[in-house]
C-alpha cells in the first residue's frame, strides 16, 4: 500500500465517519455498537480498497459493511436475543447503497447535525454533552478532546465513559428532538462545532498542522445551524467566526509552515492569499448578527477575527480594538485562555511588561499549556530577560504537540543562544477553549 493510497483512505474514512456513525446509531440505538461497527468497516476498507480499488460510494459501503459487521457481532454475543428493529426505514436505507446518500429525510436535512442534537441531551451535564458529541459524532480522540478542555486524558476518558453509561442507563431517546428541545440544546451544539473547527484549525497532534477536512465540516454544520436558527445572532456569529478564520487556510498551509517546517505567525502571512470571498461572507454575517444587539462570545471572537481581516498589512492591525474586544469577551466568557490571548494585544498596546503581568497570573491554570509558556518566553525575550526566557521556551518545547511547534521554539532558543533579540510572540490565533 503506497503512502498516497493510505493518505486517501484515511481522508475518506475521516470524512465519512460522522454520517456513517449517525446512520448506524439510528439503526442500532447503541453508541458502542455504532462505533464498533464503523471501526470494523474501516479496518475492512484498509484491507480491501488498496487491492480492489475504492467503491463508487465509499460512504454507502462503510454503512453497509459496518451494519453487517455489527449484526454479526450481536449474533455472536447472544443468538437468542432479538435483533433491533429498524426505525422509519433506516434498515432499508442502510442496505441500499443508492439511498445511503439520503441519510436523513427529516427537517434536519443532515444526519450529523441531527446526531449532535441527540448527543447534547440535557440529562447529561454540559461538559459531558460536548465531550460525548466530539467523540461520537466528530471522531476526535480522547487526547484531542482533553486538550480542548485543558484537562488530563484519563479525566476526559472517564468523563466520556460516564456519559455513555448515563445514556445507556437512562434509555435516552435517539429520536430527533422537537423545536423547543433544539433551542435548549443549541448552545452545546454550537460549542461542539466550535471545538471541532479548533481541532482542525490548529491540529493538536501528528504531522499535520492544519486538518482542512475538520474545518470544512465544522463550517458546513455552522451553515446548517444558521439555516435552522436564522434569528439567533450567536449562531450567525459562530459561522462568521469560522469563515473569517478559515479564510487564512491557503496562507497557513503554504506560508505558515515554511520550507524548514517552522511556524509562520499571523503577522508574517501573505495576506494576498487570504480568501476574499470567505472574508466578505464572514463580515456580512457578523454585521447581520451585531444588528440584532444581542452580543455573545462568538460574535466578539468573530469581531476580533474581522479586525485582523480588515488590516491590509499586519502593521495596520488595530490592536487597541482587539484589546477592547477581548476585555468584553473576558466579561462574557471568563477563561484563562481568553486572558492569555488578550495579553498579546496588551503587549502591542501597552508593552511587554504589562502583558507579562497578565500572563504570570495564569501560571496555575495554564501550567501544562504550550501557548502559555511560548507567549511568556516571547515576552521575557522582549524584556531582555534571556535566562528566564530560555526556561519558558524549554517548558514550551516539552509541551509541543507538532513538529512545527517544536521547530519554532527551537529557533527562538537558538536566537537566545546567539544573543539576538526578538519581539516574536507565540500565541494562538484567537482560539479559545471551553472551560471544564
């Protein structure tokens, strides 16, 4: 199997996972069975597709093979128990490849979005809703979800396990909720879409620095949310935020990672490569959301991204406005990561000493966070405190999640060793995590 074949199959499986698991869950009404069925189908795809070639409809193939594999496993477990009955024709849908593309005939128009609302059931604590949806629907690994919540992997694994157990014990329905229930669950669903995009935007593991498929899936879901809830300004703000961030995709894929594998920061990107159409759409959505005068965290984050997008050159960035917007975000959604991001703007407006005071106050909650140590090292570097900067960069290096992040920190350490100065700040591009 060639590297190209493996890459194509991996991309196809990642893209198909949400819809395939959603279809299997609607049929079996059991989270573990749906996941196990898809995993078995994925293993068979890895065995058969390189030799036989990919099927005409990979999604239909995965649903059918996953369903049959799960049925075989159920028979092996207990031949005397009746098999689950299909719901609303789902069994026929799964058996017929021609119908596999029509995964949901309800008003949701999208099986993945429907499943998101199902996972975000109010019987579960909010943190469990989001974690479960990220695992079941989006297929993120436990380490990826743990990093999004800034908690340990074991704690996150226990959280997801408890959520599954609670769903099974309570017999929660897997039917699509009504209009009122959808509204009640909207905040949790929005958080899942947001974190899904974040994981794609700054991949937290492996060799890829950007996982475009996850970003595009999050944007697709955000658009569907806008269609379902046109009068919800935060939903519109979320879609605007994702579009404005993803507009940098071309520059980040080609320019953010240079030939040496170094991270190229936002201020050094070639802004002519930013996608103008996505920026224009994002700005229009943001304006529409702000006109409703119900400001929320997604709208403020979108406004921060819009401030960057409106700057023709990095030097034109209105950092005072970004500082003001982050101050508002701190009031609406207090978080150490929000304050850490605000410190970047404070450094630009009031200098590195003021920013360092803010960052040092975050040492306890963010001690295991790569960007905390990277930003702190950059501020110390600006202040000429080389020994302290080296220690901060060493801590960041130990927490680097990608080769590109590690290479960037090594470059800064090399500059310190040579006695060079730098005003480089290493922080996230307006990416905030949901507090646990």
